[in-house]
């Protein structure tokens, strides 16, 4: 059985390991704020998208 040692009394190495273990990740979620495009806004790029291809 593992003895309980208070966090303050742990070694620096043990604290780092415990912190890494308890840290969470965002996974597939990007933490940057997301918002929908305004459907009424003028979309400059879509109007002339395929003109240069000809």
C-alpha cells in the first residue's frame, strides 16, 4: 500500500509527475473562440473564385 504524502512535502520530480498526470488536454477541440459566419455579409472570395481557372 502506498503511503499518503502531502503535496507540499513531495519532491520536485514527484510534484511534476503528479501535475502532468492531473493535467487535462483539449483533445480534438480547438480552444480558440468559434462563431458562425454572418449570412448577410458580403463574401468577396466566393464571387470571383473560378474566374482565373478558365
